[in-house]
C-alpha cells in the first residue's frame, strides 16, 4: 500500500496508455482520467474514470478528491490532456486559440491548482507536464498550438520556482511528433520511424518522476526522436 500514486490525465490516448503501462509496471498505483473512458488491463492497482473535463476547475478538484478517497495519498501528476489544431492565421479563428488554450493550458492549470495544497501540506510531490517542441518556435499553421504549449512551459517554470523550496518538483517534456495512428493518418507521406515512440516518451516521464531527477526543477526536456 506504500507504492506511489500517480494521476494521469489524457489517459485514454496513445501516450496516456503508454505512460500508464510503464508506471504500472514500475509499481505505481494509478488514477486514470480522461474525457473518454480510459482502458486498463494492467496488473497494478488502478482506477479508471471517464467523462472528466479538466477545463472545469470543479472536475479537477473532484479528481484529486477521488484519488485521495481511493488511495489515501497522491505522489505524482502527469498532465497529458491536450489537443492540436493546424490553422493559418489568414484563414483562422480566435475560437481555435481559445480551444487550444483550454485543452492544453487550462487543463494543466486546473489540476495543478487542485493538487498543490496537498503537495504543499506533505512537502513532496512531482508534476510532469506534457508540452511540445513547438513551444520553442512558431511555424506555418502552428501559431495557436505553439503559443499554448509555450504557456505550458512557462507554467512549468513558474510552478517549479514557487514550489521547489517545499520539496515539490515540476518539469515538462517537449516532444516532437509522436508516433500515433492519428499522426500516421494525417501525414501519410512522412517517415514515422523518425518520430518519438510513446513508450520512449513514457520512459522520460518516468525518469522525471523518479528520485534520480531529484535535482531537476523547471526544465523543459526536448524529446524529438530523429525529426
């Protein structure tokens, strides 16, 4: 019962499933949350909850309450929930900006704000946010997405600065294109062998959660494959 407890958002997606599998094999107990119902057939102690909209602060608070109810502790949060849209500014809409900030930034902000009182009280806890390599520079059709993921990185840096003296670590991973069925369908002429494998990114996230990363605070770790 002393095994660490991790909350994983976006747990129904390809990366969420890879992270859940990897952390489960490492002995974590898991609370898996998503808008869709996450699948789980691992052997570790896990609770899977669907219909969770983390753009709503009250849903984030309920996630933390349920993690505490089920497990009696929370040690880690992995914020994977997010979204992507490609849209040039000439043909674009402010609605796209609002949507991408809601799904990528507000979800992370809400869950971090919900869990921080617990982490601060226990003077421990680890948060890993999933940003994007696009946070470093905008590109064609990428303005809204790059801005949202840049905000995730700035959130990570600020949370780390505010909480590292309290024994709380906050870092981010910045992947390039992840090898998923959706990305293969949308880019049929690309070479997915150069992309980041979900399992590979899961291993980097697990490292950041581990004690081996105890001196890393506010970092954005590029994970870019061979793109």
